[in-house]
C-alpha cells in the first residue's frame, strides 16, 4: 500500500509548519536531500521515522494509515 505525502504535508501545515523540508529534517534528524525524496514519495519512511511523526503530529491510526500505508508493528 502506497502512502500519501500530500496528507502528511497537510497535517504538518495544521501544526503551523511552513517549511516542510526544514522541519522534517529537524524532527527526523535527516539530511535535506533525504527529506525532499521522502516528501516527493521517492523514498520510503523508515519505521522509526513513521513512529516519530505519528507521535510528533499526534496522528490517529486512520490518519497514519492514509499517510504511510501499512503501519509498522510496535515491538514493545
């Protein structure tokens, strides 16, 4: 199942994000080129990154599934 980065950016905007790449770099501790690729759907988000974004933006399971597709299993 493919994700939808437009929905992610909409959620980011709801939280006041204006600089999507810059904020994604800061939240996930990733490089600018990596953030651009992820936001364009050219690279997949890693499990850790998905979980960090779910927590940071307080995403519901429904929102997270729409954005990222299949959700990672929680190893706890």
